[in-house]
């Protein structure tokens, strides 16, 4: 079977055909680091982490690039706010702000179990690549300098609007287009900005300045993946103008198709509104992970297709928490059957679940359907609780497929120690029962139950699970 992807560029599902057989290059627009990361950032990062892991599961070698925007109007504004309270240099403060929130972003990704990208380029480290593109666009007549600013001539690029599926007339009428005295046309967008007083800047043929937002992603994606690469992704809020502008400036510069497939995730909302720092309605990563295990949030994300919006609520988090518990009730029962080496082959009854999972993920990474398959696998195991061979296979498959979603890889802090302590208590209780000290034995079982740990006495062995 082949992987099918809904391509924003064409507006339809297409069979994924890599540029190089067995390899896939993916570029994702990463964070602009000016504040605490929130769970909306986590959803986007997690979606593309799952896509990355699934390609690897299907045998591809993946080169995954996710940038960091470490210079932007918002970062500069944050730095200005902070130096009101202290006597410091704006340029140094901008760098300090960016580095602080890069650390926080990395910490959030690690806490959530999202692997680092293969390459994580920063905008400020790729100025020369941006300048090369801008100079090339000026020479070809696609860009012009005015008053120390450089703009891209949108009307000179005939297919502008092809990603957002809008005509030039629709774009002119759109509220997002802001006119400027410097521009030849209100539609034109910035490639390079004239520096304001004390702002970070670089010397160019047009004077001191700094890059516009869009040019950085063209420069970094093409440097690490080539002028034409497989997949470009990001949130749906980036389709226009950011990704539309990336296509225009990149293809005007190279005369080649930029990215073959465009994947856009739906946004995380609260009460139907986009979760955003500017709206003050965001939930920080630190806040949510104080209340819930990371896997609870992952299950919530998986329950909605990546391309759809997801409205966050604590009621949904509680549902996801209960769903996670269903998996761990089974995994705790199977822990004594866990094998150190993977099974080479599954029986027909268990293999069908693996095939159903692949069918779901091959269909535009349909995680809700794939997650449902995992729950079906749990129900199947409970129906065959007396068949050790099937239980071994189910446990192995559940852990194997769970890796794609970043599930079942780790438990709460200190879980391994807690497991060993519970096993020790069970041994002590066994000794008490052999000595016919049943009152104390029963008290231990009740005390553990009150802590959420259920003991189940069998004929020859006592097993346990979390409630």
C-alpha cells in the first residue's frame, strides 16, 4: 500500500511519491521564540513528529528540518518591554529573549516526548543565504529596493495565490493586505527591512537592515533539503501569507517547484477561538503537564484528524485520561509476558490489527481511526485473556505501534521503582498468607486499593494493576 497525503497545493489526496526512492525530506515552520510555549505549539509539533515516525516505521529514511525564528518584530517588542526596567542594549536583549525562549521550547518538547529535528536552523545564522536569494530576485526583476527596504513584486509571479487558492483580485480585497508608501503595489511583501534605531541589523548593498519573515524559511529549507524537496508543513494559519510568499520567492528564484506536498494542521482552539498569546487564551505546557501525563494530551490530539481544528477542554482531557487508563490496565496485566525481542511474525488474528492500523495511517495519517484500532486490540486481548500466545502478540504489537504515537514509552517519574516496591509488597503479603496471617494480608490489599493499586489473587500467583 502507498501513503496518501492531502496536498494543500492541489486540494486533493495524492499518493506520496518521494523525489528519492526510500527517502523523504520534510521542512516544518517552527516557533517564533518570544514567549512561553503553549499547547497549541505542542499540537503542531506532535502532529509532524507522528508523521515523521510513521514514515520511519514504513521504511523511509527521513531528514526532518524544523526552524527557529529568533529575530522578529514580536521578539524585538518583548525585548523593548524588558529594557524599560533595566539599563541594557536592545541588540543584546533581543538575543537574550530569543535564547531564553528557545530553551523553554526545547524543555517543553523534551517533557512532551518529541524528538529533536535532524536539523534545527536559526534565522540569524542564515543571513548570507537570505541575501543571496534577495540579490538574485532583484537581478531577475522580481524584487526592488526602496528606502532601504526590499520588496517582492507579487504581480510578476503569475501563479501567486495557488496555495491559498485565491486570485489576485480576492487578495486585493482581503483585509490582510496593508498598503505602504514604499511599495509599488499594496500586494508586495517585504524581503528585507531597513533597520530601526538600535535594532539588530546586518550590512547589505541597501544599507543596514534585517530580514523579513518569509525569506528565512526559503533560505533554510533549500539549504538543507534542496531547491525542490518532498514535504513542507505548518499550521493552517501559515498558508497565507507566509507559505504563499515562500512559494513565490523560492520558485521565482530557482525556476523550480519548491515543495511537492504541503501539509497543514488545524489549529487548537478554546471556545472556538485560536489559542494564541496575543489573545491571552493560551494554556502553557508547564501548566498542563502539572495536571496530566503527557500521554493524556497526546491521546487528545490523536482523537481528531490533524487537518481539523481541535477545541480544547478539560472535559476532553478527562476522557483522554480514562482512555489512557484502558491501555495501561492491559499493559500492566501483560508486563510479565513482555518479551525482550520483537516477535518475527504475528498470528493471523493479531496481524489484521496491524494491517488496519497501517491502512488508517496510509490514508492521510488518519490518527483517530488508527487510535480506534489500538482500542480494538485492547478489547480483543480481554476477550482472549486465557490465551498466553495471543496476549504476548498483543502486548508486542501495542508497544510497537504505540511508538509511532509516542505512547507507552515511559510512565510517571519513578515508575520503575514503584513497580518493584509493589512486587516486594506482594511477596511480603504472600509470606503473611502462608503464615495464615490473613487479617494483615487483607489490610495490605485494602490499603493498596485505596492508593489505586488492585491486587488479583490467582491460583498460583497474585497479579496487580492500576485502578
